[in-house]
């Protein structure tokens, strides 16, 4: 081989590497924007359910009945999410990540956008709440598949040694989307009450349309992952990924379900703690929400750092250690709320979110690495959505455990702490996957693997040696 041939070959390798890194960045951006739209839309509905949907869509039920019906509509999505995980997981593992994600994003964006056009009960009678429920069902279906697919897309496009960092942008999108929804709704509520209740509440939903188009454009620039193309070209796709997951990868599925008990953190902070602060401790809603927004900003800053650290020291210590810290921090956090001191609350929520951002950022790569490529989308989606069901019921459980007065927070705090401990144990039960290649993961997690099952163990020992 001549020197010129060597130089040409090196140029090809460098060009290929540059293209791979560029596609990895595009996939990370797509994951960020897709998760941002998902959580903007999902969180927006929850805020509107508390403030608007009762009188607008369930007026004849009265104030209390309308609020209960509105919250029930919010909960409909949690029933639809596991079904969405099955549908989009199957599509993603059979037809490709990109096609499934594009469909999920269209469904979420359009259903949210159309809510802004819905007639109210006074205009259309029972048809109005029926249409609202249908739109919420579509939101739940798409949410069941978006984040898992974004995680898989980012992970499989990520450069070697940077899967944690690149995949964490999916979780950045969830935090930013929730924060954006809060900011937009705060702006809408600044209108006079009569204007807000007549048409102002619709404006945040209209914004979902342009956000969806931006996310779709970025997603269109991302190629299908090599992992899926390899599985597809080898005719190794699973005919029924759902059956394969429950039959051959049930341990990984159970682990993801248990680890995703960490979803109690979000619903405790966003629902029960808000109710306890405003209804029992006498803290102003705006003050409490601003403290929570400060915690979200801390999370946005810390998550990429935790993810980068996980690429060096491993997923297990970050996931488990983070959740152990959060378990301990629930008690000073609720004690701060009971004191009514807003600055103390803000400080505690910032520390709690700093700790939680470790598990929140690493979960994306951790869950994706539990399954081989041929069932990665389905296994991750179903595990996440079954685990998140506990988060949906958490506020009701905590309300049942609560005692009287400002000292009644111990039961709810203990419940959240125990669930975090369970999730931490689930994470520690996993093999370390940070230093294994995607090919190693596919080989190791084959159900009939024997000698090849030593791959990750060897990787673990070399990483710790």
C-alpha cells in the first residue's frame, strides 16, 4: 500500500467519523425537541385542567364536580400511555425508529393544537367534553411512544463513549418543555380574567403547532439508526416485539418498571406538594411555583454534567446514588414546606432537584441499554409506561397517608422515599452497560446466549480494574 493510499483511507475514516458525529448531534437535537413538545403539550393540559377545563367543558357539574371531571380527563392519558407504548414500540422495532417517532410527534402536536379550537359546553353541549377526552386519548397514545423512541434514536446514533451525554438530551427536553408550558401559561393568565376564560387560554395550545413543525423538520434530517438497519437487513426483527419482551427479556422489563418508580418524584413535586403547600401550609401558589421553576433550571444545568459523568464511572452508581439522596431529601423538603418559609423551600427544592437530575438524566441511556436493538423500543416503552402508572396514583396515595395539619407530611414523604429506595435497588441490580458497545449489548442480551453472556462482565471488570 502506498503512502497516498494510506492517506486516502485515513481521510475516508475521518470523513465517516465526522458524519457520524454530525448525525449524533442531529439525533440528540431531535430527541430534545420531540420530548420538549411532548412535555409541553402534556403539562399544558394538566395546567388547563386545574384552571380552565372545569367551567369551560363541565360547567353543569358545578365547581367541585367540574374540577373532578377535568382531573379525570387528565388521567385518561395514563390509561392510554401503555397502549401507545405497545403500538409505537412495535412500529419502531418493525418499521424503524424514525417512522414511529414522526407519527408520534404528529399525533401529540396536532391533538394539542386542535384543543385550542374546541367548542365549549355552552356552544356544543356534551360533544365538547367528548372531543376533549378524544384529544387527551391521542395525547396519551403518543406520549407512550415518544420518549422511549427518542431515547433509542439518540442512543443508537451517539458516538462511542458518549451515549449518556447524547441520550440525556431527551430528558433535557422533558424539563424544558414543562418549564416552557409554565411560562406560557403564566403569560396567558396575565390577561384580564374575562379575556383569559373566553379565548386567552387557547393561545398556549396554538403554540403547539409551530413547535411541532420545528421538531418535525429537525427529525426529518435524522437518518435511521445503523442498529435498526442492521437488524432489519439481517431479517432479525421480531414479528411480535411485545411477546418477545415478556418471554425473553422479562427481567430487563421488570427492572425498567421498578426503576421508573422514580416517576413519583415528579408527581409528588408537581401535585401533592403543591396541594400541601397551598392548602395546609399557607404558601402562596405563585411563590411555590416560582420555587419549582428554580429547581427546573438547576436540573437543566446539572443533567448534562451527570450524564457525562455516567459515561466515565457508569450508569449504576449515578442512578442508584442519586435516588438514595432523593429518598433522604424528602424529609427536609416537606419540613421546609411545613415551615412556610419560601426561601427555605426554594433552597430545598434546588438541592432535591440537583440530586434527582442525576437519575433523571441517566435513565434514558440506562433503560435503552437494557434491551437489544430488535426489541429496544418496545421493551423500553412498555417498562417506562408501566412504571409511570405508580406516579399517576402517587398523589392519591399520599393524600390517604397524610395526617392532620402541617405535621401530616411524614406519611407522604416516607412513601416517596421508599419508592425511591426501591428504584435505586432496581438500578443496582443491573449489569454495568456504560462501557459496552451496542454490538456487545445485542449479543449479551440474546435469550439463548451462553458464552457470549460474559461480554458485559468482562467489560465491567476492565472498567473497574
